[in-house]
C-alpha cells in the first residue's frame, strides 16, 4: 500500500493509496491544498472543515462547468456530423 503525506492549511495528513498511485494522489492533494490556501487568503482562517468544504464546492462548480462545456461541444459535433452526412447524401 502506498502512502503520501500532504500538508493542507498547515496540517499534515497521511493518505493511503494503491501502490503506484502516490504521484497522482500527491498532485490531487496539492491541488486541494492550493484551493484551500486561496480561500484562506480570501476569507481568512474560518476553520479547516469550512475551508475544505468551500474548496470542494469550488472544485465541484468547476467540474460542472467543464462537464457542461464538454456536453455542448459533443452536441455541436453531433450536429456538424449530421449536417456533413446530409450534405454528402444530398450531393449523391
């Protein structure tokens, strides 16, 4: 079992992970730590739980935006493909 140590908001966390996933977990922990740090600068030290919850909500908001953007792009691609297929059929 792999293990990563991460510092978030000044606290050290020991995180277990599958062997070979240490680098990925470290990157994810750094990402969360950076979000928490940004929020702490903006709102002050409002408590670890609140900062982690806020970081999770900000990250979820970003994820939802990206999912919607991906869906929009996929829908646009489907429309383009259908249009191209119709043009090819009309030209035949």
